[in-house]
C-alpha cells in the first residue's frame, strides 16, 4: 500500500507491484468471472494523477486483462491521463462527478460552475471525439441528495441536459450509490 484516500476510506495499492498484478490476473478476476460477471469496472485509474509513475503499470494491467478475457466488458473510471492508450483495451469510460459532485469538505452536494464546468466541457468534447472515433461508451455519473427531492430533480435535469450535449449516458445517485434512481429505469 502506498497511500490512502480518506474521502472514500480506501487504501491505494501499487499497481506496478508484480504480486498485485498476479493476484488480480490469476485469482481475483477468474473468481469474479466464474461467478457469472461479464465485465469489470476498473475503478480509481485516476490514481495516476497522484502517482504518475504508475501509468505504465496500469496500462500493462488493463492490456493483460483484455488479452486474458477478450470478451469481457471493461469500463474504466476516469483515468483520463491514460485514456488515449487504454482506449484500445476498454469498452467504455465513466466520467464520475459529471456536473455535480459531493464535496467531502463541506458535506454537501454541489454543481460544477466556473472553471470546473469549463474543464468538464473540455474533457467532455475530447471524450465525445474518442467515442465517435473508437466507439467507446461514455457513462456520466453525478451525485445529488435524494433526501431533497426538488434539488435532486434540479441536479438530475442539469446532468441529463449536459450529458445529452455530448451523447453520454447519465445517471444520478447519492455519493455512496445506495439510492436506486428509478428515473433511469427502462421497462
């Protein structure tokens, strides 16, 4: 372990460590696949922003996963610094904190604005281009408080409209993803 994300209560593992790679490729992923799961969610690839030296190891891991399970659906969470290279191995990318987010400092859900929203739009344009050229699915995950129905609806409308501009698939839930948002259910 090389670090800790206090907001999420998560340890940060050295993805370049051969033992970690072996554990994933030889035990964890086969176990998951044997349970009937057809894909993997590759969370926290944005760790490369904190530890740039891990980029090559993360790409090698994603490449190995694809080589070992060519039929698996692979969705990468953020990790935009790696995406130009990892896009060759994945089916889609999740743009977490798309338009709204949970501010761990204030303990409140907030909308992006100003420079944060400008950055989002720049990344969204780039992702839309990747989607068009490589066929990547782009999922947009945002957060809001379901305990405040009017604010939740406002945030959801904001996120849905923003996602529609770029052809992304949106979803809004609480920060712990414990709220099942039936507004997105399809019958």
